[in-house]
C-alpha cells in the first residue's frame, strides 16, 4: 500500500524560490524511490495542484483539514527553505512548529528537510525550536551554518545530516526563457540578472544598489534584466529603482532559472536567485541582508559580496565590475562545487525513504 507524505512550507504564495524547492523535494523523493502520495499544505491549494501535477493540497490554515491530513500521513516533512527563523516573523515560526508538534502528538514521523536554520533572535524561539527538533525523526540542513545553529540551541537528540537546497534538482526551461527575453527585446551575451527585494529600513540602500548596478551596466555596455522571484513584492521595488528590463513571469521557477542561465552575471539579494544562477554555473554578486546569503556565497566560492548595512552605489558598482572581470575564475569555482551540491540534495530524499521504511 502506498505511503502518504504531508509537506509543510511556504507554498502557494507566488514565491518562485519556494516553488522551486517544492518541485525539487518532489523530484528528490521520486529519485530516491519513495512510493508515496503527497499532500502539500498551501496558501493557495488550487494553484499548488495546478503547478505541481500529481500532488494533493489543502489550505494551511484550515485546521480541521490539516489535522485530518496529518492523521493520515506516514511522514510529515517541514521544508525546505528558511522556515525556522524569527527575523521575518515569530508568528510564522510558531505556525511551522505547531504543524510539527501536532504531528508528533498524533505519533506521525516528522522530518526537517534541507532547511536553512535561523537567524533566531529571541530566547523563546530558540527554546521552542530546540524542544520540537529534539523530537523529530530526522533532520537535514542545507548549509554548515544551520548545523551550527542547531548545535548552539541544544538540538542533540536528533542526528543532523548535511544536504543541499532541493532547487538544485529543478531543470531550467531555456526555451521559455528565450521566448520571454526575446519578447522584451533582450538579446546578446552581456546580460546582468538583478534580483532585489523589499526589506525593512533599507530604502536608501536599495536606491544605492540600483544606482550602482545601472552605473556598472553603463560602463560594461550590459543590459540589466530583473529576475522577479516574488512579483507581488519585488516588481514595485525593481521598477522604482529603474534598474532594467522587468520580465513579468508568474512565479515560474523553471523559466526564471532559464533566464538566470542566460545571464553573464547575476546580482541578487534573494537567495534562490543566486541558487538559480549557481545551478547554471553563472557567477554572481550577493547583496547580503541575511546570513544565509553570505553562507551560500562562501559555499560556492563567489567572493564578490556587498553588505546591506554598509552598501553604497560605488561599492555595488565596484563589486559588479570586479565579478565581471573575474567571471571565468568564478565560473570554474561553480563548475567544481555545484555537482557536489546536487549530490547532497539527493540525501534528503534518501532519509525520507528510510523514515518511511523503504
């Protein structure tokens, strides 16, 4: 009889990075030989079912349905992405821990799947996370920093294994990307992808970033193209900065990954824009607003980073020009490291199979 898996994450909200993560989880489970039906807890179940054929989905806030699905589950997966942190919202952390704790009370197996853990700024967040994660059946994390965070808050009863972000296993749709770029009149081999997101108290920094990118592109004769990872949040910021062409793609991670692959360089705040670039061995400049961005840049040998706290237009321009001039070296770093990230990404699926008794 087929097993049943419930997946809890930030799905159905139009974020291309998270939708790529979900596609990657499903692909990884299949690659690992997991014979199970999948139900996704989503902010928009209809959209989730349409975008991920073959999965079931229920609304994440309809508690009666949620409890029913968890009762039927053989394994409840939390992940991937950056769910377990309290910088964005303590409320969202409490929700994800509630789902895990409910599953534990109902005696369902639970797994943390290729997550990035932290930052954790409050004592209550660290305490709650330690309590719940010491009672899950398996944990994989996507970077070494996350393993260190778990160790620091006392997660010792559950073994923690290194994995990588599931989005590395999602194929780029190059044909769709080419159609989109051609439709916006973008051509040639001097394209710089840009992924900027809104962030509290950083309006001046974002304006400086836009100016620095424009100045670098002018000097290089390159065309900036916006990679909108979450259009309802990112489009207004990108258009206000006037930093380049803004292809409007409705949260299609494969097409966005294809656009990143067609770039010569990507400049990004959003982590998954950088992961999309890295997957295609396209060098990137990271604008660091969160430790996860810096951690990924270090893991992939991409040394050109700009800290949001001290960002200036000249600093951004300098980083973009530096990365452009060294892009052959940066590309070789990615060619050496990305295959290992893809291999590690498969390990989470293997753990899920083992937890299901496969």
